[in-house]
C-alpha cells in the first residue's frame, strides 16, 4: 500500500503508483535494474545531460549512448531521436530511450515514442523539473521520473520518484527502495564535494578528467527516501501551483527586460511549463564576459555542464555531437527565485548592457 506522500505524487503527476527514493538518480537506477537493462541493452540519453544521468545508466550495466541536441535550444529533436532509435535497432540493439524534458520545457516526443514501440524499445519519461504537473500531462510511457531535490522546481530538499500505472513494477521497486540506505547528511556532503571537484576541473580546463570521478559517484547512487522529508514534500507539493505561477511571472519580467538586447541575447522560445531557469542563448564570445560581470555584481548566472563527451571521452566518445558542444558554450541560466523581482532583474540588465555594448 502506498504511503500518503507517494499517493500525492502519483496523483499530481498522472500515475496510479509512485515509489519514492532518496534521489531521482536512485529511482532511475532502480528502474533500469528492475527492467533488466544490462549486457546487450542500450540506454539512450541526451548528449548534454548532467553526469548523474549518465552514471545511473552506466551503473546498471547497459551500453549508454548519447542523443544529439539542438544547438539552438539544447533539447532533443523528436525526429532525430526517433531516427537514432531506428539506427541502433538496425545494429541489433534494444533497450530504453529517456524522453528528457530538460530545463522544465515540455517537449513533444510523438515520433520517438512511435519509433520505440515499433522497435521494441522501452520509453521512460525523465521529468526532473515537473513539466508534466500543470497542465497535467498523461503518462504515456512505462514510467515517469520526477525529482524533488534541492534546486529543482518541486523542491523538498531531497528525493525523487518513479511514477507508473504498473502495480507489479511499483511493488518490486518498493522492495528495492526499502533495501537502500536512507539519504543522510553524510551523503549530501559527499555529493557537494564531488560537485566542487568537478567544477574545479572544468574551471581549470581539465573537463576530460571528470571521467575519473565516476567511480566516486557510483557509491552515491542508491538511497532510500528519508521519512523525515515527508513534511517538506507535502508542503512543496501543495505550494507548487502558486510557486509555478510566480516563476512564470518572473520569467516574463526577464523576457521583457532582455528584449532590447535581441539578437545578442535570445531566450529559448519553447513551452516552459515549469521554469527551472530562464535559458538564454548568446554567442560563445559573449557568454563568459556576461556571466563574469553578473557574478561580480552579485547576480546569479549559470552555465551548463559541458557535453558528456567532453567530460567522459572514453565512455561516450563515439557519440560526439558538435551541436551539444556549441550549446554548452552559448547558454546562460538566469535565476527565477523570489529574490528576482522586477527591480533586481532591471539591475541585472544594467550590468549586462555595457558588456554587450563593448563586445557587439
């Protein structure tokens, strides 16, 4: 029988069953293992996904392949993803394709789903930033993965879930979740240290050495849900409609304020039902000076992970995609939390303006 928070998550994200884990990557790995994805199986993920997604796929013993993303939007193109499934199938491969809604954009994967069904592949929806919450998207795949870890749109501080209509799969996953140690402060500290180590390597121009940290991450993949997080999850879920509305409002403030900088700064014009950050594309020569100026003046500004082939060249080198490299050098992430009212957004734009004037 599902616990109350699991039932709430299932209802909120279009499923009949939900199984809670300590992290979304724990949920993914458990699902991959329960589905027997190893050996001759392939798991197809975006080429610019976070390293933890690759780690979860690799840890189950499957072949991990990277799908190209658009240099203009940073997300998988549906037709290209469908063609890659067919191409891999022609080599005798089968497995699972992760339909990943990066950055909270709600994407259409109609063609990829069709190709997967025709080729006998499993489709799993990877919805780390709750893009399926409102309007609630029907669960068309075997499972939907959501995250409620720190920094996500649905932020309970920690946790993730597998959502499904398959009661027998949920029951087996629940057994697996109960066998994992509960996520604790020591695990959180270890993750922070790994993140800092990888960031230092990137900043030193040594991204390829991130591959050596994968062994460390493997020990950080299997965690159960901490019951003490239940209250935070219940509150975060209840507040999510208002939270999303506020983030959409701040996103609109940013769009209005940045409009005068077009075409040097171009927000991504996709349906972002759950805005994680405002995602803005610029020329690679402008990106770092803009980010440095914002950070120097106390404004949050993020850059994306390098493409997975840059950080894991041995494991993923066969799938180098130039578009993913271009995207990783071009994108700026601008914050949408409550600190960014219209006045603060206007002030951030005032910092960017002289940089753009000097370099364009």
